[in-house]
C-alpha cells in the first residue's frame, strides 16, 4: 500500500471568489436565541426522521461557551421529529471530567443536560464504519450505539480549537463520534505514536476522514446547524480554562452540506474587520486549520461555494459583508452561566 502523504496549504485562506464548483444553500440568521436556532433548523430538517441522534458538545463542567442546554431543550420540545430524540456523545480521549462514563454522566448532570436521554455511544463498546476514499484510515471506530439511529442533527458551537484551528460541524462529528480509546487514538496518535502525535494537515485529514465515515452512514439523513456565539479560540473541551472571548457574535447558520456550512463560518470570520477577527484567524492559520475544508472537498463531502440566504429579510440572497456589518463589540453573554441554564433563561 502506498504510504500516505499529508496535503499542504492548511495555513492559507482561499477567498470565496477563487473557489470553483457547484454551490449549496446556507441559511443565516442574526437571531442568536432559541427562536433563531429553531428558525435555522427548520430550513434543513426535511430528511430527519426515525430514531434521531442530536450531536451536541455538552462541555466540561460549567464550561461557559457551549450552546445553552435550555436552547436545545426548547428546540427538541418544539419539533415533532425531535420529541423522542437523544443527545449523543462519546467519552473523551484525554483525562478530565468526561473520560469515563461515570464521570461523564456527572458532568452532564452539572451542566443541565437532564431534559432528555443522553446516549454515551461508546458506553457499551465500539463499531467500525468504512471511510470511502480515506488515505490514512479505511475505517473509523465509533461508539456502538451509533447504529441505533436513523438520522443525525448536528448542533455545533462554532469556535476556535487548540489543535484544529477551528471547531465546526466537521470537528463536532469527527472527534465527537469517534470512541474514546480506539477511534480518537487513531485520529490523534496514529499507529503507536505519542498521544497527541498528529498535528496540522495530518490531524485535519484524519479528523475529516472520521467525519466522512459518520455522514456516509447517515446519508441524506444528517443536517447541520452552527452557532457563531461565544467564540473563544479554545474548544469547549477546555471548559473554564478556555481563553477569553474577544470575537464578536455573528449568528446561526444551517445547511445540509457540511463543507458549505463550515466554509461559510470561516468566511464570515475573514469578512470581519482585522480588529474583530485577529484572534480567530491567527488560531486557524497557525494550526493549518484550512486543511479541514480543502480535504472535505477532495473527499467529495460537499461544496465550498454556497448561496447565503438571509432568514431575517425575506430569505434574500446576501453577502458575507452584509452578514458581518456593524457587529456589536463582544461582551460575555452572562445568561450562559450554569444557574441561568438550569432555569431555562436565554
């Protein structure tokens, strides 16, 4: 078998006008609230049916930046296809509040994820799914419970990431559905290397291949919503240790195309002023995070060109500049404290 070689260019942003290929639809609302979440989701839920998995990042104990559980509770109670859905997670590869099922369930309780079933998918073992076209891995190890579901709703808090540069739907699925001890190790360590041996382009490609295994399994029955709010350069895995948020809140996006939605979020970051986007663009480029997007395109996972639809103004086509015009200076959203999440405030 030919030895795999990582791609290049992960440190370089490719502007929208330089991309080629077909366009997908990405919906956008500035309404960062439970109502906005519902409005965005309802544009992309046509193929969500049967037994539904809701993939959210439930966070380390008291982590301040996750999508508030009360928002997701409101969404799941309002949508008929989500009334019997379960939130799905897997245990973590690193030591912390969620590296065992017992500790993970305690963190879920502390963070307010008590309004519906939460399925820790690797609690009872693993299952491997094929990666069509993968160069690093031909299959990925997931929590065995993944096979219990017919559809997946991906609710992603878009933010920076210490290793990935940014964490969008690709990271939420690629890392979040791989099981703790096999799948995540394949992504992060490869074959017997140091725990965090994979970095930059190699890491982006391995993570993306993991995502492909999951979305190929669900086919057309998977959809994506990204919330651009409380965007620390740190992942929600870092909990209370996350870097302070200095990037303005933008809005909520939804699409049935994973590459289109993650590309749109990155493009919105780059469309901001230099003062607004400095922290995030620096984080993405120094980690070579753009390789997530270019490799998704190489694997045929979607389109990096898209039509952005303004849900706040009659579903008109809009520009990136219009979406980030007059963003408010960032102020910590104090309603995302543990106490407010428990009582359901917005």
